[in-house]
C-alpha cells in the first residue's frame, strides 16, 4: 500500500532529530491539495515535535504542496529545490527555517 500524507505526518515525530533543532520554538504549517487535501502542523519546542491535524493560528513557516508531491519529497523521489523552483512546493513565512527543515527530520 502506498504511503499517504497521514502516514508521513504521524511518523514525523519518530523522524525528528532533536539535536538539530536545539533552542527552536516554532510551528511549521503544512497545507495539502490533491488526492489528500488537508492541513497539519508541527510544533517544535523544547527538543520535541508535536504533530497535529488542522490549522495553527500563528505558524512561523507554511509549506503548501500537492499531497502526492509531498510524499515524493519525503521519500526522496523529488528534490526539494527542484520542487520549489518548479512551483510544486510553495513556502511562505521564514524561508530560512524551510531550508533548515530537512535537517530536523531524517528523510527517507
């Protein structure tokens, strides 16, 4: 059975690398369209990540993508920079945080 956005979001805490996010107190918002539309957010604070379904009132950074493209990004089938440059991945808010996000989570 193929991976879903829900699978990836619920596995996110297990992929979190706390030593890469020391001192952070941020919320990352994820907005998905396509086959699995919906919103999720990840709150990083005190060396932990808490992932919830829904919209957060004040995220520091928002990532918007088609759900299938997000799964490809997370599984290494789609390069994040190419996805961003090609318009498949949209970012708003703290773009420096978006660049560091790949360090906070063990991808693949």
